[in-house]
C-alpha cells in the first residue's frame, strides 16, 4: 500500500532542483508524494528513493514524517531493497507506533525473509496495543489477525492459527476470509462438530464463510454446492471492467484443416495430483488435430520432473504466475486460444478472474475441481456418466459433456519396491482396513462407521494417512470413546510418491470417506490392486470414487447406503475368498479397463473440444443457467444446518421442493430448469 496524495503530476520536476527544495525545507509533503509517485510511475525508483531519503533527512520536524518513511519503505521494497524497507518501516513505527499499515508491511517483509516468528510477533504487538480499538483500527487489526492465522497455518501450527482466525471472525463475522480458513483448519484437525457458533458469530455466518471446496467435505448437497459456487464467484470475481479488453472474434476452424488451439490453465502442472493425472494425456494428444498451450500460475520455483515432462509434451508453455489477471488474459487472446480449460476451479492458487475476461470463445471446467463453477463464463464441464448421470445435470450450471472416466492417470509413474508389512509399521497377521484420504475428508459420521466396522472385526486395524501428532491423538481418543482400542489405529508417515504407491497394496481393503470420497487416491489404490468400498451420494465429490471403481471394472464395490457400506466392509473381512476374487478381478482387468485407456481418453477429449468448437461456430455455445441460485442458497443453508448425513435422491429433492413452494407463496419464482420447473406447481 502506498500513501498518496489526491493530486496528480503531469511532469517530473528536474531532480536536482527538487532535491534542493527538499534540503531547504521548501518542498511540502504533498509535493513530495506527487513527485515521488511520478518518478515511480516513470520507472525512476532510485531517484524517488533518493528524494524520500533527502526529504526525511532535512524535514525531521514535520508532524507527518512517519508517512514519508512509510512511502519510502514502499519504494525501497519495489526496488528489491528489503533491508532498507525494514529500516524505514521501523523508523515509521518509532514515530507513530499505532500506524497499522506499517505493522502489516513490516510483518510481511519479515515473513518474506523467512522470519515467520518475528512476523507473527510484529502483528501481535499491534493487536496487543489496540485492545481498545477505534473504528479506524478495526481493518488493520483484522488484517493482522488474518496474516497471523495464515502464517501459523502454513508453518503447521494449526491450534494457534485457529485461535487467531477465530479472533478475526469475532471481530468481523461478516468478513468471510478468516472464516473460510478457520472451517478448513477444523476439518483438517478432525474437530467435530466443525461449525461451533458463539454469542458473536452465528452458524449461518460460518456457513457463509465456508469455501465451496470445504463445503464438499461437509455436506452431500449438490444444489447448495452450486449455489455456494455461484455466490463465491460473485464475491471473488465481482464484475471486472471489460470495456477496454480486446477479444478476437471466433475463428472458423471446422473443415479447414487447421488445428484447434487448446489451453490448459492451472497452478498444479507439477508434482501434484493434477500434474500426475494430466502428464500422459498431454503427451498423447493428437498434435495434428490440436495445438496445446499450458498456462502455469503456480510456484515458479517448482520446476520438478513432472513439470519438465509437461513442458516437453505441450506445444507452448507459459508461466503466468508473475503477471496480473488482465495481462494473463491478454496473452491468451494473443495466443488465439479456441478452447480454454480451467484445471483449478476453486482450489488453491486458482486464477478464476482470468476466465472472467472470456479470453477464449469457449471455457471448460475439467479435472481440477469436483463440482460446478456456478459462473457466468464457464460454459462446459467435462465429467462422466457415473459422476453426472443425465438426471443430475440440474446440479450444474455448465453443459455437461462426458468421457469414460473423469480421472486421468499416468501409466508411467514410478513405483518403488514394495516394503513388508513390518517395514510399513503394520502387523503381519491383521486384516488391514485403510484410508489414504486427507484428514479433512473424515467427519464424525464417517468415523463412526469405521468404528462400527472395527468393533465387528476384532482382528483388524485401521491404517490412515497421518496428520500431525495432535490430530492423530484426537482420532485415537475418539476410537477409545467408541470402544475400539486406540492402538488399532495406525498412522502412515508421509512418503514420496513412488514409495507411497508401493505400500498401498499392503492393505486388505480401502474404506472410502463420505461425502467427499477418494479421487486420485482411489485411482492409485485400484492401480496397486487394492479394492475400495465406497458409498455413492448425489454430489460430484460423493460420486467420484464410484466412477473410478466402475472404470476399474469392479462396480459391485459401490454401496447404496451407510448400512450397506458397513455390512460390505465387515463381510469382506469375514470372507477372505470373496475379497481375493475382487483382487484377482482388478489384476486381470488392470491393463484393459477404461481407467487405464489413456489413448482413448485423449481422443475423446479432442472429440469434445471439436464438438465445442462446432457449437460455437453455429452460435450454439451454452449459456450457464444461474436462475434462482440465491434462493437455492437460502434454502441450502437451512437444509445443511439440519446436519443430515445421508439422504436418498427422492427425499432430498422433496425437501427442496417443499421449501421452494413456500418461497413461491411469498414471492413467485421464475422457472429455473432445475427443481422449480413449473411456477404453477
């Protein structure tokens, strides 16, 4: 943040004369800001820094000296002089200890230098000094609490991060950023119930703050998830100014022999589940049909083996991490991209605003996010027939097109030599249930089902991907409270991907989570011959694992209800021959199943891209259906607050219809093409 004056300067004064005026105290603070800002805008930052330094040296009696120090620090930081910027900020705070933005910037500078402890202490010093806050200090106090929570979360200090974020929530419960991180933190720590209201914060406010991805772990409610995505998009993207943005007209490609230009945009084109998934697909694209551009918006320092492989597979690689959304969109337009694929959705480091500029005629939601974007600019979603059967298309704002299985895999991934059970920390003779999903996907109902299974199978253990020590102990305590010995929970330490793949097959049966099931983890498991018992729901995330199991050739492992899930898991422990038969089936179909037919997947994607292009050329590009989503959101908050763990489709839709009818009685609702299809009903 730069403190500037309302006036603008059309020209930069000759520096020598300006410095002389500064030395003789003839240059006002307003003029200082005007001239320094003009120098900065002209790319003359060293001259601006020299002007600030001179003015500060000879105007130390000025009542607003701290503002000059602050702007000086900003200029130094822009020049890359972090140490100088820190000195200037400390001088600013020595003069005005309660100048909030200086505390913010100083903490950020210390954090960027790797001094996260000092950064947190810097922000805490302001919070402690402003216990009796004024309205003007609220925003800075809130900002610093959020920074503290973010830094502590990144360093693994989750309890401390949760505390700081809760203070931010109670300070401004209407601001969603802190609440978004707080609910995610509680999920990752397996703290149940996840949402805990207080005298100052309501459950509704916590639900409003929840991100779409976090909601996917919380409830199997695809209508509410669509409405949440819609609201989240409006908050995140807003209405960017498109007036000066120049798009190119649709290019006619069908029947011309020209290649279709397809861009994949993601922060995860690296050693990440998405990078692993797309590597071979990108290699197998037919370069006589499509020309592939990759737009990478993740950490520019990654440059790992997976990323190098992707770079070699695509026609053009562009690192857009350092450019802003408008510049990135302009680059995509300049590249004349026909089909732009969003491989992030609402996940970490997503650049959703780029798509709001509509830099390509067709925008597609695929691979990175398990749900609808609920945006006005994502026209298509690629899924499969299990995840989105025709009757479930009402849960998505995009037009749904289908491939055989929504989970691409890489058949070239390295797999280490398998360890023994003893080497993996497992008992040799026990029946090993396993779940390698992230801790955030485990909820109280899911854990209760697992404890019911263990209670009926005394010779079994549950092998989980470990969290931090506090989380592991919390789950062991929960097991003991359920009557299951704590030592029957075994936690797998982190391992690199080849070694993790090698150990997966040591388990006997994978127990999936609900409502957010295994995705790439399920593909890894069946690839290594480990059967999975899953329970299918209504939402994208709750149906994904079933899609993978079906594509692997063993759809009989999909359960329809929680009771069925528990019964099947117990039955496999008691009937090892039936489990061996499933394993044999997985092995027999390993190389012929749809899950591993990546050449066919690449061809199908190309067919779909050309289908989208043809529809665009005919003026048939779909318009996302966003009608009544604010009403569905209000109804969804009521339904989700009831904490229903599992509900069949008929009962679920009936509840929405009943509430929609009540809304319609008060104020007639327009037809929306989802559940409210007949306004006279």
